[in-house]
C-alpha cells in the first residue's frame, strides 16, 4: 500500500487512465486531487494504492508501469486487511478497530455532498488542464478517480444489478466537505458542486449519464411520481428486471426511500 502526493500532474496527463484499468489485477490505485494553499494555491494530486502482495513486488510493478511516480520502498506500508480498511476510511492504521463498528465515525466533517460519473474514453490533456483551472476556481471540490477493469470488467453487466463494468475506465467521485453550518457557505458548496458536475459533462458517459448507487445523489432524480430517470443512471438496462423483482417481492412498497425501485406494471 502507498499514499504518494505531488503537485505535478504529468502522471495523470501521460495516459495513466489507460494503464490503471489494465494493470496487475492485484493493484488498485486511486488518484485524488484537491486544492491546497502552501504559499501559492495549487492542485495537489495524491496516488493512493492497495496491492495484494509484498511491498518489494509493488515497487517493481509501479516503477515499470507508472515510472513518473518514482515510487520507493519507504513510500509504502505493509498492512493487514483490517488495518488497510482503517487507512481507506481516512483513519490511522493503528487506530482502534472498534471505530469501524461505529455508525458515525469521527471523520471531522459535519456536512458532505457527493456526486459521481463514469468515464468511458480518456479525458484529453486539454480537458485535464481545464479541470485543474476549474478546481482552483471552485476551491472546495475534491475529485477521486477510481480505476475499474480487472474483475469488475469480467462479470457480465446483466449478471447483477450493478451494470458499470466492461468498457468503463474509471469512476469519478466529487466531494465537498465542510463544517460551517451557515446557509451562505452551504449554498456556495452546493453551487460549486453543480458547476463542477456540469463542467465535466463532455468527458463522461452519456445517455444515460451513469452514476454510482452508493453515493446517493438525489440531484439526478427521485421516484416521485414513479419516475425512473435516476434508476437508469444507476442500473441502465437492468431496470426492467429490477421492476419485476420489486413487484414480486414487495408489491406494497414497504421497503422504500427517495431512490428505491418503485412498484410499476411493465
């Protein structure tokens, strides 16, 4: 496992979005970008990885496929599975394991807004350069690029409700995190998130604009008036089967929320 930070974006711009989904299936590498102020305001890019194997093998693999990172052995940590769960939760690897059982773990933010996208074709260099400028303009939006491929791409998209598989390069998560509970600050963060989401439209999936279910973004729609727009973004062509299951096992719609599958006749 490693967590490597740099203000240089050459790795992202050099075609890594083509390499990461097709690399060793034991390697997961996330790219996280956010705005920081260390003298000059800039975009910091972090590379956070989990490898199922020894650190020495990881360093060799990364330096072969991602040479611009310049990964060294002391950039890595060897952790147990449980310790790695704490790490990806944003907690120290030596934190109490009991934290994972808490419904509301102490992560330091009172308010959050999340959105998501799926990318099918590489974002061109000009698009990435424009993205960094947009992030500097908005300031409080963090982006996480999570590569797919591997086992994700080998399971048929109709085998489970989750359809975002073969042909998906990576998923983007947009995050805004804040503690100030003033309406002005909240509105500014929500406007910034919408502006970033609109900005990314040319670079992501279309018809439908796919989304990740677990981020629960009601901006893409709800089941009010039995609308299914949100369901197409989450489940694509699996929606008809999900409607049949819903009608069969929950005809009274007992299990429901704003984005649950509604009971419809098809």
